[in-house]
C-alpha cells in the first residue's frame, strides 16, 4: 500500500517569497491533516479536511497561510509571504474514516532565509 | 497552548535497559492516547496507542501505562536496542471530535550499544 506522498522534500526561499507544498494521501482516506513541526517541537495542527471540506483551521495563520483540497484527494498548502519563523517541516497526514490511526508523509523541510 | 507535556527532552539508555518517557495532559475530554516514533528525515509513525478504559497496553517490548486520575501516561521500552534510537512523541485526541491530535514536544532517545 502506498503511503502519504509529499513534495518537494526540501525548499529554501527568501523571506517574503511564496511557496506551495503538495500532498497525496493514502487512497480512500477522507481525512487529511497538515501539521507544522518546528525543530525540537512536536507537530502542531494547521488544518484538517474531511473530503474537500475544512473541519478545523483554527490554528492556521490565515493572513499568510492557505490550504485547499479541491477534489477531496490531493491537497496543497501555500505560504505567502513567508517569514523567517515559518522555517519548519510541514507534515501531511491522512486517516481512514472510522480508524484511529493517522499516517504521516515524510514532510517538506522549509528553510526561509 | 500546550495541552500535552512530555518529559524528558532527551534520554540516553544502555542497550538492554528500560526507557521510560512520561506525558501529562490537561483536557479530560481526551480519549485516545497514541505514541509516535520518528526517525530523522521521516514522518512520525504510530507505535502504540491506548484508550482510557484500560490502565496498560503491551505490544512486544513497548508498554503504555495510563493513569486516568492523574491525567498521566507513559511509554516503557523494555530491552532497549540501538535501533530504538529515535524521537518519541506522545499525543492526545478526542475521537468523537474530529480526532485532531495534540502532540507533546518529543523525547530524543539514544540507546548506546
């Protein structure tokens, strides 16, 4: 079974630039999460989708972050404009409805300089 | 807002020893407590999880102990091996409320040969 796919693996941008991350969840998983993991910290939830609807985006900095999951499958997370403090690993995870286990991708490591 | 507190930050154990990582939570509505294992450059992977209706769960060398009244739970790794060297995260979530997980800050475990 293929896992959660994320791209790119690494990205270096200058502050005030924009960046986008892509996630392809495990087939059939209706729930999709984006997490931000700052070095030395645990993952922090940014947004949760159920199919193509947003369930929880209370911790998403909406002035600069946006996310979409148009067809209820793939998802993109965008940052515009990026700040130095956005440097982190962005993790995508997915979960099958009715299951308790979330599966994580390898993440995208973003460095803002 | 830290809802799950994890300790220690780092832990060094000799091969064959017992590794113990502790977590405490605040929200009594949490009803699912997973532990995730993360190797460098990889996303977190579910290791073992417990519901609050039991006080202990064991899977191989890994055991979760759960104390509902104290709002604490811990991971015990018996006969620790160098291959167990990784970062471990505890988490808590409310299964009935979208299952978004709140993670601890992580414990970096090093098992010396």
